[in-house]
């Protein structure tokens, strides 16, 4: 698997976790009401910074642009369908990328694709 | 065949959740070997049908979630959980440690019952929090905890979860 793609997925997960546990969020309130303490939310920020430092400026800029626009930057692909735009991917893209060895993007919205 | 995640609908009531639907018999371990928290997470994740890369990513985000606050909710129960783009659908794994494991639970007691809950960031039925709530509700009941500690098979575990949710 492409190392940068793995970092992008991990960063996407962390950005979502960061937003999920933001002050005043419904998710954070729900988790706390269920008995899950969220005392050390700053740990997520530290982990985000560590992953950001490992990505190139070009990739990070692309990630931030997509995440800012769609509130997520990675879309899974199942059976040739990208689960962001719910469109069948062009066969040449689908046929050459299923091992996640290179970074590919949805031709419709630009999200990073992860082939499941 | 794995089913895709698609945009969420309205929130689901925990009382309507059937936990057994998310728990494959292959995702049940009645005798955890691990004795430390990181090893427990590894063993739990290994119960799910994931590639090596996906396991590594899952462990990363689970570790981050635990760093925010332990998911050991007391009464000998822990519910590690996370969302990630690597998951196609909501899944549960269940594992039991007869002797109990130090897991930094909120009541500082050893944990015997572990429920791993993983989900895509957005799932079609929007049941992530409802599933967490349903597990909390099931395990609040001392009788259910006793039954889970004494269950002799994955089928029995699924029966307890299916009937009690």
C-alpha cells in the first residue's frame, strides 16, 4: 500500500475524530452521556500534527482543500463504485488501482480513493 | 460480499438495535490471550476480517480514541470503538478474559468483557451511537454480564446480545 495514502487515511480519521469530539458537538455529548470520558481531547491534535508533518505540502494542501469542502477527504471504493459520488469508476482507473499502491482520486469530486 | 457505506439517515433508537446482527460468530473470542491494553486491541481487531494494512490503520485510530479517554466504562466492561474509512460497514467483535485485564477503566476494576465497535464515518443506518448505547444498556444489567461471562459458545453470546438489546 502507498505510504502517503495510508497517512492520508489516518489523517482523515483523526480529523473526523477531532471534529467528533469538538466542544459542544452532539457526538461528544452522546459519548459522555454513555459513560465514556473524553478528558484528553488534545491528544488528537498532537497526533494530527505528527501525521501532517509527514505529508508533502502538495498533498497536505490537496487534503485540506477536499476536507474543507466535503468534511471528509477519503472515499472507499467497492465493486468499482466510489462511495462519495456513488458513480461507477472508469474501468481503466478501477482496473489499475485496486491494490492501493498509488494515490488515485475520484474523477468526479477529487476525494482520495481507497479500494476495499 | 461487503456492503457499502452510504449517507446517514436519522438517528436510531438503541432499543431497536439488534446487536447480534453486527456480530459474526467468527468475531467472538471467549478466551483472550492478551494481558496488556495494546495487545488486547490487537487481538480484538484480529477478530475482524481485515487486511494487515487495515488492521494497522484500525489500531492507530483505536489507540488515538483510547488516548482521549479510556473506553473501559466500569463493571468489568470495555467498549473500544472508532470510525474509519477502511470499514465498509458497522461491525462488532466480542472477547472475554476470564481473569480480567487492567484496562484503566473508570472504576479501576479489571475488565473481563470487551466489545469492539467499528464503523465507517457515515453509515447507511446511522446506528453507531445506537449500537454503543445498546451495548451499554445490555452490560448495565448484572444478569446479562453474568450470562456473558458464563457463555460457552459464540452462538450463546449472540443469543444473549440478540435477546437483550
